[in-house]
């Protein structure tokens, strides 16, 4: 149950693809319900411009985002091609400087799913000059190494051995994302290097957490949906202090969104408190929010304030969607953007490495070392996610025993 809830999309168990829109407004792949909703809705808050005809099988170099330019570099693992797709709204012209949003798909999914269902692309197109560039990177084997530099930690190895479920997804995605950002910033003069934000859904949210934690000097703000901070014991302040010292964790404007029926809700709430601790926040407030759409949805916005000195005022926020399950919600794009866009990270450009050469993967390279079929994707994703779950639970429970 936990593994299924974690995955943004468990791909089909054969190499064929067949997506249909169910009467419950969810996409079904080969008859199996996915976590992607909004396919039949007339709700204008959801980006339904894409339909189920696009491929759901992806490799490290192919994600099926029609109409968006693909860029690839050699990176982890094994210095092999890794790619991303970039959306630049028509308003981004001349000398206009705009932020960059890194938007990561869920475990077992493709960059195309995040582009289609997160809402950020539609929001960017409708925001005029108050807009942003969005990049949709593809995770290796449709997964993200959200354990970061701790992928080979004792806790991770112990959990892997205990579950006998193979290896945790340990691709060095910290390095990949850092280099991707460097190439984008240094190759596009319209990007403001001090306004880079990380976001994503499910495992993509977990990767956003981890990147903000380990590479905070590059990140102006964290805002993601339906995920948690992997392999960090957020229940013990001494552990949080140790993590802060180890990674030089920066003060981080944070906006987390999640449904209160999501499997990861309790852990996400602990992570909200962890970021508030790192941000030095001492006050709490709560307010009710009504989310618009095809129907009105109640939500609760919890804010940690009176934080460390920052400009503008630093806050750590969690938006809880009443009755919300582990699904994408395009309405979160506007909520997240409204919070993040006010913040900057001074000096970020100086922290970036030099750009590297871009590559054009061959047809062979597109599948070599990657997922060639949806069948292998589902198997690997399920194995890796069970192990990541085990690692998280073992690490967090160790302080409580």
C-alpha cells in the first residue's frame, strides 16, 4: 500500500500503453488507475491540454513532451545522457529576467506527466510578464535519487538488507540537477540565477526537498506537493542540527502542499516542522482557505513565522487539502508560485559550476541503461520504492525505539 501511494505512476505491466479517462476523472493505464486526475474535468484550474495519446513509456532521454525543446548532457549514472524539456512562455523576450522552476515528476513517471498535470506550464503562459521558465527533467529509470548524499548511508544499507528488495535508487541526481541548472542559467540570459525554485510531485517532491537541503545556496525557495524529506530523522532536534552542519543547510522559504488523506501526510508534516526548525521559526498560525475549481475545496494553511532574519520575511508554510489523496493537483501551481516568487538567493550564480557540453543521444543511447519498456519500469520502480520506504522508516524509528 505504501509503495503504491508513493509512486506518482506505476507503469503498465506489459510494453503496450493504453490510457483511458475513467468516470471518476482519473486516468487509467491498461485498466489500472493512476494518480493523475482531471482528464474529464472542465475545471479551468487544471491543465488538461494534453491527453492520453502521448507515450507513457520513457527513458532517460525520451519523455514525449511534444513541442518543447529537449536538452541533454552526460551525467549520472555512468556519465550517460540525461535530458530535460524546457518551456519558455511567449512573454519571455528581450532583456526580461524571469525565475526558473525545476519541476520533477513522480516515481515511475515521465517528465511529460509533470508537464501535463502539475499546472505550472499553463500558469506560466497565463501570467504575462510575471512569469517564469519551467524545466521538466527526466529521472533515471523514471526514479529520483532522493536520498542524495546519504544513499549509501548505514541506514539505507540496513533497510535494503532487511527488506531484501534490491538497491535504493541511488543515482547522483544532486549532481545532475546542479549541472542542469548551470547549463540552463549560463545558456539563457533571460534566467535570473537568484530566483531558482525546486518543486515536484511525490518522489519528485522528495527530490526537491533533498536538493534544497544539500544545495541551498542555489535554491531561492522550495515548494512541492505530496512528498517528504527522505532519510532524515525530523523528530530529533540533535539530528536536525547535525544535518544542518553537515550540508550547510540554508534558510529556505518553504511551501509544502499535500492532501490530508495522502499516505505521506504525517511525515510531510514532520518535514514542515523540520524546515521551520532550520529556519529558526518560533510562532505558529492557522487559517482556513477555500480552493476554487470545478468544486470548492476546503484547506488549512499552517504557517511558521517569527523566523530568522530574512528579506522579505521568511515563512515556512504547509497547505493541507481536506480529503485530498496522493494525486496531482494543478491548483497547487498558483498557490506555490504566489509564495515562492517573492524570494531570491543572493550569490547563487557564483555557486554554479561551469556549463558542460550538451549531447545528442543516439537511438541506442536512448534506451541503453534506461527503461526500454513499461514492464521493466514498473518492476524497478516498485522494488526501489519499497526499499526507499524501508530506509526512511528504519532511520526515523531508530530514535524512537
